[in-house]
């Protein structure tokens, strides 16, 4: 059932535009703190019946689609993977890489958020099918990745200023966007 879901979800993989390679670029890490918005975001998500993670995935997909000039985008997102009964008592790090093709066609905000949220929840439900097998069958890439780390990373030392630093290297993806929680908002980090 999980294989069938991803087989149907990834049918258009060859038609999806990709992020162009930056041949003269430098590897940078940009950290943008967005303060004093947490309550508003939580209220908006509650009103729409979606999670913060699904909202941030939807915003990322839409922004990415407009950046590359394509209605459909392919990227991977990660989840912790510890909710499965068979691994609850296991030790070690569990991260699932989940491929998504998101259609960012023009629609109402509510319809778009509902569609993306449903896609993400279904993808998470079927994430028991390993990424490495999907990669082998569909020729996937890990070039663009999105993560929302709800209360996972300590970013307490972050102020209110935009930080631009040279990337430390060893990136998981060519383009990685990570959203972390701040007390009153969120920290959006982009590495390329």
C-alpha cells in the first residue's frame, strides 16, 4: 500500500523543474529569526485545521515553486520516525526522508493548505517504505530538503538579527531549509 501511494505520488517526477546549480556560488548559512509571531501562527494553524509543520512545508513548497518558476516542485522533508511501534524502545537516531511532489497551482489559501497538509500526512503515514528503495526505482535526489524541528534544537542564543555565515560544509543537501522554534517565533535557516 505504501509503495502504491508513492508510485502514484511520484508519477510526475520527470516533469518537475529543479533548482539550477550555482556554479560560482559560495556555501553560506543564513539564519533569519522571525519574532513575535508564534501566537498568530498557532492561531492561524488552529483555524485552518493544520499543524505548524504542515504550514511551514506548504510555505516552503510555494516559495520554492515561485523561485524556480514551476507549479510543481520536488523536495524531501524529514520526520523523526519514532512513532512506529516496532522502534519505540530502540536506541539511536531515527530520521525518515520523505519525498514530495507538491502542486502549487493557483488556488485559495485554504484549499492549498488543506491539499498540502493531506499530502504530507499521507506521506508520513506511508513513510515506512524506505527512501532508498524509492530512490532506486524513481531516481530521486536529496538536492533540496526541508525540516521543521519542533522544539528539537537549542537556538536560545539567537538574537533578532539576520546572521550570514560561511557554511561549515558537509551539507546533507545542496539546498537545506530548517525551521526551529524560538520562544516567541521561529528561526529559519537556509544552507546552500
